[in-house]
């Protein structure tokens, strides 16, 4: 007689319960960075919209930032930390290649022995993590998940690099995802284009650094290539996410794109024909580009500044090194 295997099924719907945020302790103005890159405060403001970026102290790492943001998200969610059975950290700045940030964060916040793993999807990492938490909860593989984007990018910055260093900041943004009576996370549109892997990423390997063949690896990008890809290709992805969710741009309460460059954000808003009623995340101005942390940090700020957005729809889209991208419409808690 054959034994029939039991396979789990989960809940019908999920939603984001709450957000948490942590930013690096120091505000670093443009003036502090322009010397070694022969730039100016005016150039950085005009070309990127950044006035200051937040950077962490030397003894604060991506795990510390993630822990702080996750504690806030769990506290606000009303979920007991011990009921969290899945922790997904999206990061490219784990101080060590292993163990994962997630396992340590799960333990620190009282969610031990939750399943825990890191996602390396750069600036799309948070959207990837939300896609996974949503799918795993609906499949019955988890019940309450934490998704946290966390980065200490200042550790991988070369102060003499003109291509990306002045954009980057440190921070973490976290959410708790759990079961819902109504749909709270729309279909995810995600993907990659590894043929453009050289457009943005680390300039050297760790082994080259070890062998004295290269300096400490730092982030580099072909700025205009990434800019054009973001503006042309990512707008299509954003439209697909709206379509997949069955909503129009005019149904949105908020738009939270990855905080890469204010000009990219403005171009998105124009091409998506967002009405003035849609509030746009512009956290980049004072936080900088925090890769995986940028979307939840920007959303956390929007909810602080505009509590009336609660219950409304937000379109979020992440894109970056890989190249990778991910977008979905969510209901704001
Ligand atoms: C990096 C970025 C801000 C550069 O802006 P840009 O408008 O594309 O600038 P360009 O590289 O075309 O350079 C324009 C001019 O500014 C100069 N320039 C470039 N970097 C500069 C800097 N840091 N400071 C001052 N001048 C600079 C160039 O030399 C060039 O001068 P020229 O016109 O005299 O030749 C922009 O390309 C960008 O934001 N790219 C995408 C970022 C992104 O989405 N990343 C995703 C992964 S996180």
C-alpha cells in the first residue's frame, strides 16, 4: 500500500502588519564628501537629490541595524516575537559571508528557532523578501515572517570613487508579514538580467584582496547605464505590477521606489502618470541610497509623516546589482 504524503496548505491572504526602521547615527552632508571626488554640493543635489546621507558608527554593523528595525516592527505588529517562525534578511553587507545576518537577528529579537536566511538581491532584496514571505505563508511553510532590508554600505565605499560612493548610506527597514482576511500583498513581478552584471557591484574579489592583488573591494557602477535601465525598463515592471494586482495608478495612495536617485523617482512618477494624490517616498534626500533597506525605510517615513495613508495601496519597486528587480502592490498597515 502506498502511503500518501501530507503537504501543507497555508492561509489564503497575507499582509504587512507593521514597519520598523533604523538609520546610521551620523548625518553626512555632501560637503564632507566632495573633496576627494572633485564634486560639489550643488552637483550632488541636482544630479541625485541627496542633501545628507545617514552613516553608521564604526562599531555598528548591518546586524545591529537589522536588530533595531526588527524589534520596532515586531513591537508595533502586536505579534509575540516567539510566534515569528521565519526571518528573511535582504543584505549585501553582512560583515561575514557566513553565518547569516538573519539567524543572529532571529535570536536577538526572541524569534529563535525561526527559519532564517539571507537574500542577496541588492536593491531589490526587500521586494524579493516580501515575495518569499507572502508565498511561504500562503503555502503553509510559515505563519509570521519578518522581512528586513539592512545595509552598512559605508564599509564598502571608496571615498575617491565618483561613480557611486556619494550616493550610499546605512540603515535597516523591517516588516512583519502574517495572515490576513483580505489580500494585502499583490503579485510580485520579479526577474534578473545577469548579462548586465558588470553595470553595478563590487570592483574586486575578496581573494584578490587577500593575495595583495587588489585593494579592499568597494562598490562601483556605470551610472548612466544603470540610470537608463532604471528609467526605461523599470517603468515597464512597475506597470506590470499594477496590472497584475488589478489596480490603476490612480488607485494608489503611495509610490515607494528604490531610493537610487531623485531624478529616477521623478521620471517614474511622470511616466506612470501618478496623480498628485499619490504620495511619493523621497527618503533619499536625507538618508541616501541604502540598497535593500531603502524601500522599507522610505515607507516607514511616509507612514510617520502621513498616518492617513494607513490602509491605502502602495506600489513598491526595487532594482539594482545583478541586475535584478522586484515590484508589488501592498496594503499599508
Ligand atoms: C551616478 C549618477 C548620479 C551620475 O549622474 P549622471 O547624470 O548620470 O552623470 P554622468 O555620469 O552622465 O556625468 C555627467 C557629468 O558629471 C560629471 N560627474 C560624474 N560624476 C560626478 C561626481 N560624483 N561629481 C561631480 N561631477 C561628476 C561627469 O564627469 C560628467 O561631466 P561632463 O558633462 O563634463 O563630461 C547617475 O548616473 C545615477 O544615479 N545612476 C543610477 C544609480 C542607480 O540607480 N543605481 C542603482 C544601484 S544602487
